[in-house]
C-alpha cells in the first residue's frame, strides 16, 4: 500500500513536464506547417493548401486569377472570402470580389470593394488604377489626382502610363485648382509631369494659368520647370509673356 501511495506523487511530478513536451511538439508542428505553406504558397499553391487549408496567399494564387481555366466564379469568391478572413489586412481578397462585381456589371459594389482593397493594401496598384479611371469617368478629378499621386509615389516607373492621363485632364476639365494643390505639395513626379505638360498640352490658356500660378506661389518653379515653360512660350512665339516670365525669374 505504501509503495502505491509513493508512486502516485512520483507520477504527478512528471505530469507538467509531459504537458510541456506536448505543447512544444504541437508548436513545432504548427510552425512547420506554416513555414511549408508559406514556402509553397506562390510556387505550388496546391501543396501549400495541403499543409494549411486556409493559407490566404495560396488561395489567391490558386483560385484568384480571373479567366483561369480551373477556377470558376464560386471558387474565386470562396477564395476571396477565405483570404479576407485569414488575412483581413490584405486587400487582394476585396479586389477579387470587386472584379467579380464588375463582371456582373455592379459598378457601385465594385467601386466600394476596390476602395476597400486600396485601403487595406495601399500598394495595390490594380485597384488604384481602376479607381483612377472610375473617378475620371465620374468627374471626381480631385480623388482621381489623389489616387494617381499614391500610385506614382509607390511605383515611379509608371510615369509613362499615368502622366499622359493627367496631362489630358487639363485639356478636358476644369481641374486647375485641384492639380495646383497636388503639385504645390512637391510630389516626386512633379518635374516629369510639368516638363511633359508644357510640351503636350493643347489647352494653352489653362496651361498658362496653371504654370503662372505655380511660378508665383511657393515653392515656385525649379530651373528645369521654368526652362520647359519658357521653351513652350517661345515655341508658340509668345515673346512678350516669355520675356516677362524670364525677367521676373531673375534675382533682384
């Protein structure tokens, strides 16, 4: 009887250790599955999903691309919702739902979902591109310029695609005040835009008003921007305005 009584406390001493070993083993297994899922999420999404059924990256890679042969609408929507559920700060799930709404011609829902995608994923360039086009089409040029500014700050090499769109705005809409406000904040794409604007814009009156406003308000025109503006005036034989701009740009 005494031997049995003494054995029970001995086993009790090992219980915390056994529990700790079980927790450690579970944690190691969990870490292994997450690591393998992350490793295969892009190169082999099916393998990643075998290790972790709800891996958001693998779900979006496997079922996300529109028009893929193996992903129907139901699968894509399910993948988007699973991606949102498992990674709520990743905007791609919202973008996928937005694309589905757009395919169903529900532009109001698409607009709301693309907005969520851009808010959750500030570097989501496809969503920003859609929002720029949508805002221009609806006449909301202030927001279109804001989204364009975000896109160009994220990926400056897209200047060749975005800047011509901004140039066309000055030709077709009264956006001078909104454009001036954005340019006065000295975004990194300002120089390229103004040099392109002075050579491409067909709306001379609007261009003159914008450039003179920028020239006479802080931070003013840089040497490159001023040179481009003078070249534009000279190319149109506006000698008087060109001379006045040049004289006013000289140091006292």
